[in-house]
């Protein structure tokens, strides 16, 4: 997993969204995006076939 740095999130903000997040917000967003990225990569590594997402969630919660 390659986490997004606050600088990358700031660049995305400037170039695409123009929302104007402050540094603290950018640091929080970068951390959350990094966590989501890890979750997405973990799911991509599974051979899920045609399994419904709700079933996957139930299995992970055990």
C-alpha cells in the first residue's frame, strides 16, 4: 500500500476540487484515504467471484 501524503492530498485539492482544505483537514483526509486504500487493496486480493458485499462483510465480522 502506498499511503497518500498530505502534500498529495493538497495537490489534489488545488488541481481538482479547489475546496481549500486547511493543513489539519488535509492531514486527516490523507490518513483516512490511506486506510481506505489498504482496505481496497485487501479486498482486491480476494477471489470473490459473484459474492455479494453484504456476505463478505458478515464473514469478516465473524
